[in-house]
C-alpha cells in the first residue's frame, strides 16, 4: 500500500496546518499538500497527505474517511498515481489549410 493519501471534500477554510493536525493524530505525517487554485490562490477543496508507513496511512483512512472536519465529511483514500496529461484538449494547427481558415501555400487558380 502507498503512504500517500488523497483527501477530498475539504472546506475552503482549511489550511495545510489544519490538515496536518487532523492526520497527525493517527501517525507521523511526512508531507501535507493542499491544492490551490492558480487564479484565486484559494484552496480547491482537496489535498494530499503522506504518512510515514503504510500502516499509519491505513489507520488514517479507517479513522478519517467520512468523518467531519470543519463541517464537511472527508473523503480519504489511497492516492492514485498521477496520470500523464496531454495538455488540455485537442490542439489544432492552422498551417495546413482546411476549413479553419489556414493558409496552405498553394494557389487555388
């Protein structure tokens, strides 16, 4: 089992210290990462906590999944490996002509 946990349904008032304190009651926390919105710099409502051992991670899941923190029921489970992302949707090239108004470099006459 992985030591890294996904923590979802967090209140937008939660800080990394609050998250660390909640998990420290169930073992040694080695890292806390609260995901922030780039534009508003406010929490996005989820984060990741890394515990020192798989046993401590499982204990934290058993103790905190579904429990309330700052008025919201937490979702706590093992974090899945990050999937490779393509960069956000289909990219179109306008160098080859077609119906999107690109210039093909060929004369139509």
